[in-house]
C-alpha cells in the first residue's frame, strides 16, 4: 500500500462533492438569494453536503492512518533485519580476523 489506491481517490472525490453541495446554494445565486433566510433546499444541500464531506474525511483519515501504520511496520522490519544481520556477522568466525 505504498501508493495511494483508487479507494482514497474515490473518498477525495466524495469529499469534494460534499463541499460542492455545501457551497452550491451560495455560488448559484438563483438558488439562495443573498440576505434572505435559508430555504428548505439550501438547508438540505448544506446538511447533506456536510454529512457526505465528514464521512469522506473520516474515511480518508482512517486510510492514511492505516497507511502510516503499514509504513512504520515496514520500517521496523527493515531495522530488525539490519540489526539481526549485523549480529549474525559479528558472530561468524570469519569476522574475528
């Protein structure tokens, strides 16, 4: 999992889609006039977009946490292999010269 997978990119697209749902009533002026109380469609867009964005963000954070855990485990494996390799070389009869 050293590369970013398609699942992460899908979560990123979902996050961006959620942000667009939150911002769209204010970007498209016909949907929500400035200075007016929020209409039911604006409230629905903001709530749905916020939920989608938060769920996608939680998924991305979880994915990155697992990726970091795997990266650290790989680094520990390499460190242990180097340590074990160094100890084996120190114990060999050829290294006593």
